[in-house]
């Protein structure tokens, strides 16, 4: 239920779930700095190349959580009391029955109660039953089948390294798209995504699939085609070809370290599910079991096993995840926690809530609403809801599945802190850092053609958005069942918050297994099990790709350059053996840092700071400079490490905005009631007299990840500029800083010349490199023709001329152009036609049921397009043999008008069905009309972005210029045929 008062005051209707991002007790801050000092000492013992990994901003999250939990446990063992402050603890002991200054949490547990119930009056968290055995059996069968498929592909390798590493460069589009999406849609994009959106809010999780999908779009746009043409076996080969062996080894080390963290994150995801389903296996044990299973089938079949298990896992897993997500979004009521009903003594914030829950007049009429300063005079109706209360009163205002302001305003999640800087940085890190992902580029290299690599990236991006983003919606649904207003909620007793008006129990402890419990207890059993299989599939598909990539790079790019005896015969064995220690190392990292999501960003923070800029330099500079690449890598990595030490960071990932929401919780401030309780004023907490000792968040994590690649880019461009007339340092021919070719790669000079060649040119006979005139002549001629074309376009666009010259392979070809006045007139007439047909359908096609009307429109339109066009094509083909047969005089106008009219009507039906479908879907998800003010933009952006990406992915973006008929066949010119043969050729445009 939304509140107008809330909207008018800029509140976001976020639940008062008393949580802040990675917040812990204030007196732990000292121990945080002690822990940081420990990390500094540990980093000094590590090689320089890996020190910045320790200090990556997501790694800090894991370290912070780990040692705060450990130190908190030590403090708890030392005191064992619910409240650390002796004075406040004594006050509670004076009036709480059965509680004394020496009572510990263990004593309360033995008595059948807990701290939050004794101190705050919040019932102890209810236990959730263990999942049924059927879930574990289903997952085990799926894992076994996947492993068998992977092991069976060893027959495809046939002892050839190219088959093992890049699957013989033979992967078709459907396999490339599936494997790219499988690498993108991992347990971080699903389990880590929903886990973050559950603990915090929608965009805290959604930034993961958004960033991953963005990286695929960028890769398809700028790199995929060029990398496929390069003929490389691994990504470091691309660097070796331009920059030499030193840069190749540095890039190899950075990417291997990156992928160890990526593999660790997915092992955590898979291990968490195994641990949850099989309670007898510890989380550490489940992580190691996961590593062994994936390692076994990956090292046998190489990329063949990875590709074909990915297809199997994607087919089963994605369908399960998508089905579960949309089922829960459509059927969950409510889709987000509603406004709290409360308990005895709970006061409502406004008249709307009072009316909604039949509130009664409060005994005390001096309760001030901290939001707007008004009086809260309406309270919980004990006669209607009973003396035991309905919920915990955690949601002063109703929650919402999505809060758009979270990505545009620092205070978008008021009254809670918003990690807006960190979230935008996450999108940037994943979007650009993932371009140096070994698994992504391995699939581009293995594609049949450059066009397959490009299209595979675009399709995979759409799949990533389609699967990943809906899971962010499930965070609010999970809070409905396992959030702070449920009987399963757990709170940190010794915490306070001024903005939340809570002197104690101000910090909610989210359940780390909440989403898995949702799947096994709240979702339909079949869908819950199917989704669990999908998450395991997502983990396995990324794990196998990471293991293969690390083994491949180590054997091919490091061992060979270190002078080891690596031959084509031993390369395969070394790659398989090398995969084992990397998998073991990743499993060790996962065992230490048991959290999904953050390790993903650690992985790509590493490569973004170091190797992404030189990767673009490989293809977008005429003569890539080895010196520029080396200095760029060193400058970016060094900047990243320096900023890690110099930027203020308290470990909570929240920038220090000067707003009250950005204060961390403090320790318990008072034994009095919260300020909004219906109690005498002397019994209510007054923050001005009993202050909550809060400290402002001060963490610039994310800024270092954004600045480092910028520094690397500046260095690269600057050195390239200095070397425009020749190298600054003349490296020895054949030395460590001179590019060289690996087996299967083309000539370096020719490749550089063809960097700008398009895929269409590559497949035709008019390639630039086959022309005889020199570079200078070609360039001069191209500029001359381009100048002529600009003049011709401006001269003829507003005239009556029907054709203008344009460039095609440095020559001329006609291009039809309609004068602008005619274009406008046609546009007005077309819109009028569509408007009339639309309104007729609105009034006659299920006018009282929008869903039926939308489905009927889409179905009738699709049938009309298929039937009418198909009938014409079949008839035309029948008469095509009669080459000299003339069209009957009556046939041409009848066929022209009748067919165009029927197809145009079908187009209106398709458009109307899709339009209404978007409106209905938005209303189901947001519970608001897509046409309401404030929602038009959100709904419009959603459909616009999805449609743009989809049309780009399938190469049909030009269809936005006209209705479906425009991109199929039925242009007017197609009906100017005079013979059946010409008519048949026109009709065959249907099938292009």
C-alpha cells in the first residue's frame, strides 16, 4: 500500500527492516582496523603481482565480514550478555523477569527464549524445516548426467590441442550463444543476485546481470569479430602478437588470478546448495565436492565438454530459473512486504495506514512522526488483531519490488543508506572488465565465423537480462516470507539507530539461506527443484569454463615462455595437469570467503585495472606499441594498489554522503521504549538525551576501480602519441618486447591492416587487401568519394530526384530516397490508418479483458502474417514455371490491395498485442498501471531497451522504421511484376 504522504516527502516506502549495508556494531570498528593491519602484513608476504588482489574492494567485503564475525564471536564468548553496556544491561535486569546482569545468551537459550525476545519483546526466530529428500535427489541426478556428458566428449578431442582449447573453431551460433550465456549467467548472477536484493534492495542485486549483459553487448560491438579473425588459441595470444612475450606473460598471470576468484565464487554457489540439501555435509566439504566433480569432466573433454554440457545445462537450467521467477512474480501476493499491522502499542504513521488497518485512537496523543513532524494519533487495534500482535512492526511504510531512485539519488533508499557509488562502479567493472574474460573470448575464438561470434554475444546478452534481472524481483518476495516482519526474523539486540527511532534491536540479521528456503518451502515443489537445478547448472557451466581457461593459458602462454619443454604432444597433458592446482586454489579461496556475488567483481576488477586498455589497443591502433601496453598495465595496477591504501575505506562500501541515512548503527542507547510506541513520554526514548553513538559511513570503494583504468588509458594513449613517428625504444628483433605469431595466427601486418574490415567485406571478393593500388591511393580515393556523397545527399534530398549516388566498395550504386514532404505525408496517413484499426479493435476484441484482448491480437496478427504471405508465395511458385505467362489484368490490383490490406491489418494486431502485453506485464510486476504518471518512463524504458537489444541481436534493427511487412516482402515495388516469374521472385522475399 503506497502512501501519498510518503511520496510527497521523498520517502521510498522501503521497509523499516533496520538493516544497513554490511553494518555491524560500532564497537567493532576498532577490530576492523586491527583486521586491516593483519591484511597489510599478509600482503607484504605475497608477490607484487598479486598484492592488489588482496585489496580489491569486493575482497575487502569478504575479509571484513569474516573477521568481524570471528571477533564478534570472541566478544560474545567473553561477555555472553545481550547488552554490552553495563548500565543499560543493569536497567533491563531491574524490570525484566528472569534476567540479571549475569544472564548470558546461552542461559536464555536454555530457558527457551533469546535476547531479542527478552530485551526487545520480539519473538525468537522460528526454525524452518529441512528440505525434502526429493530436492537433493533431483540435484544429484542432474549433476551426474552433466558429468557423464562432459566425460563422454573426450572422444571428440582425439588428442588435438586445438580441439581441446577451441573445439576445432567449429561451434555454430546456437552453441556459441548458449555457452556465452552460460558463462555470464552463473551463480553470482542468480543466487548472488537474489541474495543481495533480498538483504538490501533490487538494484543491489540487479547490477550483476546488468553489468554482465552490458559486457556481452560491448564485446559483440567492438571485439568479438576481430578476435575470431585473429586465429588465436587463447586471449594472451592476441597480446603476444602485438606486444611480445613479457606482456603476454603479465596478461596471463592477471587473467589466471582473476579467474581463480571467479571460479571460487561459483564453487560457493554450488556448494551452498549441496550443503543446504544434504545437511550432513559442511559448506567447506560441499565446496570441495563441487570442485572435484566439475574438474573431472572439464579436464577430459576440454572445450567440447564445456560447450556441450553448457548447452545441456542451459536448456534445463534456464527454463527452470525463468519459469520459477515469472511464476513467483505473477503469483506472489504480496510481491513485496506490505505496511506493518503492528502489535499492542504500535502507532501508525498516517491516516491512510490507520484507515487500512482499522486503527484506534492512541492513549498518548504526543507521539511525533519523525518523517514529517506530524502527530501519530492512531494505533494498533488490539480488539481486531489480538494481544499477541501480527508482525514485528518493521515496515513503517510498505516495501516495493523496485525503487528506481536507488540508482539516481543518494537518499533513494531513505531511511537506509544507499550504496549508489558502489553499484554504479559494479556495472562499470563488470561491463568493461569482463571484456578480458578468458571464457568469453575463448568462445568467440571457437565460433565458426566472425558473424557467429558477434551474434552469439548479442543473443547471450539478451538471455542474461532475461534470466538475471527477474531474479532481482525475487528479493522483495523473499523478504515477504523471511524478512524482518516475519516470525523467522532475527535482530542484533545490542544496536541502535536514530533515524529508525530504535534504541535497541535496530539491526536485522538477514538469513543467508532465505532464498533456498523460499524454493523448498514456499514455491511449488516441481518449480523449486527445477530452479535449484538451474542454479547448480549455472555454477557448473561457469566453473568448467574457468578451469579450462586457466589450464589453457598456463600451459600455452606461461610454460612455453618460461623455457619449459612444451610440445604439441605434451601441451594437452600440461593443460590438464595445470587445471588441478588452480581448481584446488579456487576451492581454498571459496572455503575462506563463503559468499556469492562479491568474488565476481573481484575477478574483473583485477583485469579492468590492468589488461583491458591494451586489449582495445590491439585492434584500434594502427601500430600497437609494446611499450605503451607494458606501461599501461603497470600504471593501472599500481594506481589500483595505491588507491586501495589512500582512499578512505571503512569496509562497508557506502560513500559518505552528508545525510542522516548514512550513519552506521551504534550500540544499545537506552532501556526505554522506541519513540513511536504508545507509551507515556517519560517511558519513550529521546535520542537527544540518550544519544545513539553512531559513526558516518566513509568508504570510497569503487572509485579506485573507476580511476585505475582511466590512468592506464591515459598512459597508453600518451605513449602511442609519443611513438607516432617511431618507437621510443628500439627493441631487439625477436626479443621479449616484439610481437610474434603463434601457430594458426595470420600475418601480423596484414591483420593490422584489416582491423577495420567489416564482416561483409570479409565474405566477398572486394576486400581492400586484394586491390593493387597503394594505401595512400586507396585512402585518398575513399575520402574523395565520401565528399561527393555528402554533396549528392544534400543536393537531392529535397528534390524530386529518386536516386542518389552512394559508395559501395569504393564505387557507386543507386539508393532510392523519397522527398521529405512525401515522407511526412505518408507517415501521417499510415498513422491514421493504424489509429482507426486500433480503435475498432479496442471496442470489439474482448473490450472488458485486456489480457484476452492482447493475446487474441498477437495470435490473430501472427496467423494473418503467416497465412496471407504464405498463400501468395505458394501461388506464385506454382506459376513460376510459366516464364512467359502474363499476370491477368484483374490480378495485379486485387492482389496488391487485398494482400497489403490483410497484412497491414495483421501488423496492427501484432503491434497492439505486444503493446498491451507490455502494459499488462508492467502492471503485474509493479502493481501500478504503466500509463500512470511517473510510471510511463519506467515502463517505456523497459520495453525500449529490451526491443533495441533484441533487434540488434537478430540484425533487424531497421524494422523499427516500419511495420513488420516492411522487413518481410510486401513493399510496393514487389508488386510491379509483369510476369509470374518476376512475381515469384518478389514473393520469395517472404523467406529471407
